[in-house]
């Protein structure tokens, strides 16, 4: 089989890609800026430590040098930074290997929540009432005429719910706006949406043409206020699937993306929250349900197209026990019903995101990496800043 170079080994999605393609006999090279838990998978043939993508020039030069001097049939970025760099330099990357990423113009719109909201307005896709940074004219006091409390101050570009501040009292507004602005310039303001459920629609497109989708429901999240799923289930939700496809068709998308929705508890209406313009943490749920996005992506890259998938098994669940679901359990009030839910380790149609008897190495790796992170201020801060 082919030689595949997967970036962003720290990501749960990267491990899912490793296992999906590794089981099919692909030779897997896995890269990251440090030794990550996914490196311990039995399917990884070669491990690469590369410069931090934060240094875009150094990272790009390393990747170009590697793929120029090693056989690589397909390179797969997973997280935002690597996807952005690869997309922005696709002409150079394509001289040496195949790669399926969105056009940089489309990526920049999808990654930026303000630009995404502008697109939602254009396409009449329901979303929270919002004031964009370009619409904040001088005084924040004008927001009192637009919103009822609480409201949310949200970074235009961030992940894992980082940087979000909730304003419950107007006296907090200027202070919290300044806090967000210092780390994330020009934030947006939104109404607070009471949590009535959360869904994600994952998709694969071929140069603007739909190829596959999968919808999951977040049964549990960390942070509990809204964040990555720690227990997810494959479902159908035609209304939001239509919205997600409409968005990516407008963007002439190429490759994978996941569109997030929240149900407004006040009226049960779904509202678009953001687009993840790359692979997503709950990828394993799609694979377990029969939509093997990594292999479809490989076919698309190597053959120019792949089969169209619109049906999959419903009710398949994937649990991120280490350590997302443990953090979910420890957050908020611990009650007897919560304990009973948490200790359901064996359930029908349940698979674990990292834990696998077939491929146990990453379990050792996640504990090893977590212990090391306790002594790494940068990585520890990144984890603790998740949520709001």
C-alpha cells in the first residue's frame, strides 16, 4: 500500500487516521513537534519530530525537505496551523506529494467565526444573534440596546472553546472584552444560547462537490458548558445536514470539515456555531459508523474522486475516556446518576477513542505525555485554558 505522512500526532484525530489506514496496510509516518501519544501506535512505522508550526517558515522548509527526499504518496495535516501552512503553500507541496486541503481563501473564511457569520447571513443559515467586530462602533454601551444578558464574547479564531468570556452583568462587559481582546484581537459579541444539545456534521468535498457526510450528537462534552465531545453517537439530522452542505458548496470546499450546531433550549431550533476547517476530534465515531473519512480522502487524493456516502450505521458511540470523559466527570456536581453513567464501561456498540486492546501503545503514551505536560508550562496552560 501507499506511504502516508500524517502531521499533528498530538491530535486524537491523527490517531484515528493512523489506525484507519494502518489496518489497511499503509506505511504510516507520523509527525509532531514533540513525542506524542500517537507515536506509540503499532501502526506507526516512522516517527518524525519537526519544528513548531508556529514558526511557519522553518516548519515549511522542514516539510519540503522531507517530502523531497523521502517517498510520500500523501501528506495529511490535521490541526489548524498545519492545514493553513500546507494550503497556503500547496503549489510547492504538490511538486513532491499529493495533498487534499481546502483553498486558502475558503479555509480563512471557515476558520474565522466573523467571516463564517457573514456567510451565514448571506445564505440565511440560522445562527446566534451577533455583533461583528466591524459593527462595534466606539462604545460597548450600545450593546445594551441589542442584547439581553447573558452575552458571550468570542474570539474570531480559536479552538476548544478557548478565550470565550460570558458576561452576566453589564458592569463586567468592558473588563471582559479587554481580557479577550488582549489575546484575541477584534472579538465578536453573541447572545448566549441555552444549551439544548450539540451536533456536528462532518463532510468530505471534492472541489465543491459533496462526497460524504456524517452527523454525530455530543452526548457529553468537556467543558460541560460547550466543548469537544467526550461521548458521541452517530445520528441523522437532515435540517443541519442541509445547512452544512450549503455552506461548503458556497465555499467550493475541497477535503474534510466539520460544521458545529447547538440547539437553542428555548425553542429547539438548531443554530450554526462554527466550522472546523480540518479533521475533528470525534473522527473515530464516523469511522466506527462506517464513514471512513481517512480512506475516502486517500482515494480522492490518489484517484481524483471517491464513492459518495450518504448512509451509515446509527447508534454507534465513541467515548474519549482518557482524559476527556474523566474531566467531564470531575467537572460540575458529582451525583449518583452521574457516577452510574460514568462507570458504564461496557456497552453495546461502544468503542473507545484512545484505549484499544488491539493497539494499546497510545494508552501508555497518553499517561506518559500527561505526566510530562505537568512540567511543561506552555502545554499545561494550553490545556487549562480550554473552555469557559
